[in-house]
C-alpha cells in the first residue's frame, strides 16, 4: 500500500481562454472542476496505474462529500480528519499559449487538536504502507515545521517521499526522507539562488542530499527531469507533445515514482516512469491525472542517460 497525506485539499476550477486580458472581460472556452489536492492527485494516479493507494489528511464538512465521491469513483480508499467549514477553491486560467495563471484560496484554519489527530492517523496508516507520500501545502495557521512532525510520524518501515518547497521541504528533509521531488522553480526559490547551468542544478540537488534527502527527482518541465542520489546522476528528456494542461503533472510524476520506489526499482527507472507519468498528464484533456494507456504509450519512447 502507498499512503498519501493531504493537508490542504482544494477544488480546482480550470478555465481555458483564448487569452487572459487583465482588467477586461474574458470569455470562457471551457471549464472543468476537479476535487483534489496534490496528495489526492497522487493517490488517483497510483490507482490508475493499478497500485494500492490510501489517502488521509484534512477534510471539511460543507463540501467534503464531493471529494469522497470523486475518490470513490477512482477506487481510492480514504480516512480523513474532519473540520468545520469548506474546502478552499483554486482557479487556474490557461490561455492559447498554454500559459497557466493561478489564483489560490487560503482556506480554513484548523485547530492544533486536528493537526495532532492527523499525526496519529499517519502513525497508524503508515505502519501498513510500503511508501508514504507527503505532498502539498499546509492549512492557514500551521507553520512549516509541521512537515518535520509528519515525517517523524511515518512508521520506520515505510519509505518517505516529500513534494514540498521552501521551509516545508527543509523541515522534512532534516528528519531524513527517501525521495524529494522539487521542480526547477521550487529549487531556486528554496535555495534562494538562480539555477543557470547543469552544474548549478546538480549542486542544488546535492545540497538537498546533504540536508537529509536520499534521492532528488528534479522536474525540468517540458525538458524532462533529473534524478540523483549523490553517486549516480541520470537525465530523461520528455517527449515533444501537445500540452493540454500542466495541472497535476508533478503529482503524476510523484505517483509513478512512488510505485517504482515501492517495487525497489533503480534510479533510472524511477526517473523514466516519473517523466512518462508527467508527460501523460499534460497530454490528457480535462483531468488532473493520466490514463494507464497513455502512460504505457509514452514510457516506451523514453530513454535515460547518465550525466
């Protein structure tokens, strides 16, 4: 089983426009609403690939039933800690150049008792899980150090994956994690410096390794991704495909990486599967995850090289 922990679920409203004109009236071409959050998207990706996910974290009374319905439809079991209020809403505007503009809600505050209840849930469920994925933001009023508490709550037998940035990432990796998955912008923002060359990129990954990560899977967007454990470095170029939406691509990458890590796959295969899932996600219209058929189609065309 792979456990995913979602502390910040969200309703994603994705709106396609010919162009986004600030201060003017814009006409919608298409609109889709999905009920997720990064860790929930990861669980859905795992389920679509035939894995065995379970998800936990925070959920909210007013509209949480829509998330339960969406997860049931995908075959993802869940055990949530429930709170008053409603899940936050995020708006994603995509123009005809595939440029993404996001407007994210801040969501409800939660009590310390609820966050402690989540830690207890993670302790219990991770003991039955081969891999535990901690992914996404935190609710309003919960500081970045909580990510360290989440990592400490994970059972020793469960491999730990973290998809976060900034202070949340630092708090997690100082407790020791098996894999982290920043993208290039997140790496720059986390380390507070520009990444302008391959040497800069590897140096940034090595800094995360020095701080406590065992592997770094660095997403380079449409250029593919890099993975390193400090001894071996691999690169996988993505396919040149039509991009329908970049929403959820990183979550697809984490889902595939988690399944490969669970199976004891080598670095190169963790990388190849991650790039395949991320690519398959951007090719999939109207969804925040990918299909197994599209994943299989992409992965056969990918090659990994050592750098």
